[in-house]
């Protein structure tokens, strides 16, 4: 007795339709294509990603790609280890001097190896807390005393005294004592202009701070930045050009103009560094051909004269 042939039975290779028609004894009914003969097949949108390796729709990673992934992991691990090995400790600043971070012995400026323990380190600029305090401008206490003294004497009396000691005009002296404060330039008193000259339009910039109003020794925060390699290289270039200028046969006017340019170029970038205190006061070079004073010395001398005038008894 022959058996009825069942048509429409699902097979393992039938994965193109979302539902199948299962016929039995002349009857047919749909069922999901995700279950075929007792094995769970992933949906078509997962084919090639999360499918099992033995499924017909899976996309296994080629052997060559596996080796590439392993190689990249090994190289990345080696690079990470190398980066950690090259991360050297920073130089330590103590008492305004650089010290080795390993043995704490003092080291040479801008060095990267200790002469005692031969340990290597990275050179860094001294932080604000490790930087020395500048004495080329008013401190907080001096600034408070000056303004208290100004109230006792009145601005007119204080300006008169300052004019006698400094040679400034009464108007310039009054402007100076009303403006000067903590961290200001001692030459112009923070006014940013040359008080020795008549006020033209526009006013002439201060010959020490070049219009910044801050003390070039500290940059206005009364801290001298130490260990700046770019400032040291700039200072070397400045001294080289200045020596060439002093040995040349240039006229006094040209010498003054070039000396001013060299000082302004340096201080506009490196004011507040320890190298700034070595910049020559270009007015002295223009007048006498020498560099007996530095910019910071000239500014502090005027500031001392102002304080002396205000301390004097009538």
C-alpha cells in the first residue's frame, strides 16, 4: 500500500523565506523559518555576525585576519610597555634649585641625567610655589604702607616730594604715586608710559616695561620663573646681538634704536623669567655706550627714590 507523498516539507537549505508552508495530509500551515528540524537558526539580519560557525548563514573570520588581530594586539602591548618605560620622573625643585628626583642631589640646569646616581629625568620649569619672590617691585606690605602714607600726606604733598627726589614733573609724580602697586613696574609705576617725557599723542611707552605696566622681573605676580629653556636660548641670542652692536661703529641714535628693539623683543615674550633681570637698560647704552645697569635695576632705583621721598620727614 503506497504512502501519500508529503510535499512542502522544510529543508535545511530553505532559508530564503520568512515563513514556510508545512503540508501534511493535504493540509498546510505556516511556521517560522527560525526553527528548522530541531535546530535554531538566527534571523537573516544576524547572519554573518552572531550566527554559529557551522550555520550556512555565518561568516567566520578568515585565518589570515585572525593572525593580523593577534599581531596588532602584540604590537599594541609592546608600545604600551615602551611608553611606560619612557615616562621618566620630573626634576624636583627645592630651595629654588633643581634636584634629582631619585637621589635628591642638586643637578645642573637644563640637564636630564644626575651626575651622582646617573639616573635620568625630565626637565621641567619650576612651579609658582617653587619660584623665588621678586624684590624689584612693591610687596603687599609696601603697597599698603605707600597708600596709607599717601592719605596722610595728600596727593599734592606726596607728588611734590617725589618730584624733588626723582626729577619728574609734579603731574607725573602725582600720576606715579596714585598708580603704583604690588608687582607694578618701578620705573613708570604701572602707568605704562614714559613719565620722563612730555605726554605726546599717543604717549611714549615706558622704557623698562614697554607698555605692559608690570615689573619685567616677575611679570606682575612677584614670582620669578626659573628653569625656562626657551628664555635661556633667547638670552644667549640677545647677548650675541648686543655684543655685536656694542663693537660696531654705529651712531648713537642707531645704537639706541637697536638696543631698544632687542630689549623689547626679549621682554615681550620672557618677562618674569630669571633671564629678564639680565637685560640691559637700553637708555644707558644710548647715552654712554655701556650697560652698567639692567632694566630691573633701573626700575628698582626709581622705586627706592619714591619710597625714600615718602618716608622723609618735612
